[in-house]
C-alpha cells in the first residue's frame, strides 16, 4: 500500500512538472492582438551618427588626379564601401578627423546630412566635389537561444522580423515575451530595452526598426526545462522517466 502511495505521489509530481513546462502556442505566436499591453507607434527616423561610430567616404570629381589625391587611393568609386576604404572614428567630442578637411563635428547628423556637410567642406578645394559617406559599423548582433552572429544591415529600414529571419528566427525555446535590445544613444552610452515580440503593436513601435550596433538578446523560455513543445514530445518525455519509475517500484 505504501508503495502505491509513493508511486501515485511521484506520478502527480512528474505530471505537474511536465505540464507546467509545456510551451503553448500563445507563447510562440507572432502579431497577437492585445488588450492591456500596447506599444506606441513612432515614425521611422534615419540613423544619426553616434560617438565611436566609424564612417568611410569617397570624393567624386571630374578631375581624376584630384580624385586620386583626395581619396588617398587610385581606382574607381566601386571600392568605396569595400575593405580597401579607410575608416574614421567619431571621437568623444563628436568630431571626426578627415584628410584635408580636418576636424569636423558630425555627431547627431544623418548619413545624408554628413554627406552634405563634407561636400561643402571639400568644395573649398575641389569646386565640383561630391562626397559619398557610408557607415562602417553597419551591423547588428543576435545572441541567445537561437544562436549568435553578426549581420550586415542591407537597408536603413530593416525591421525586427527581417533581422531575426536573417539570424534564423527565434527557436521554439526562445522567450518572445522578453526580447532585449542593447542600443546606443547618440552620446554613445548603452541602453537596454525589453519588449514582447508577440504583440501586434510592435509593428511601427520604437522596437520595430533595427539600428546599427543593436544587440538583440533572446532569452530561453523558462517553461522549456523539459523541452515539451507538443503532445508527441510530451509522450516521448513521459515514457522514459515512467519506465524508470516502474522499474524502481518493482525492485522495492
């Protein structure tokens, strides 16, 4: 009789643990309508250069000799964003030091505004100069449950769903309810923000567009201890320990 009581008690405990560890469809589904939690919609804004960012530039002119001199390299503009381009860091005071142009304050400017400013600077030396600017550190990073990696931002308005698709999407064990983004402010300081990726109002919110240097962290779902995702996985998870339990009961 005592053996049966122990058996039933262990069975209840195991079942409770397994059911509490089930990952439901609600925990995994995207774009869910919400009643309480909603995120405010914000307009897309172009990225603004931050402290410790790095830029590269290319000066265009009809004078090929001047173009080679000011770009400090021979060749065409096709190497502009390539590995052969020189990069220049934005210092703590918000300035960047560029050949011939000297110290230029660009922190807080968009890439387009930076191009216009540098074009104005270089036209003092080359009347028909046109400057093209690119952000060197134009990457975002993903780490956590679905792996890790560095990914190139192929467009300015890359959204969170596209970014995670590039990284392989959030695994079934990832906690979509507590996605974290480490994002740099204009002054270069890191800010940690947490949001629920399942909510439909994420679209067009402050979390929707990924920014250069963003670190996206995907924690593991707290209910994934037993890795129970479906009825079949529940059965397979349940059979093995129950077999061991029956064997132990029979021995005693």
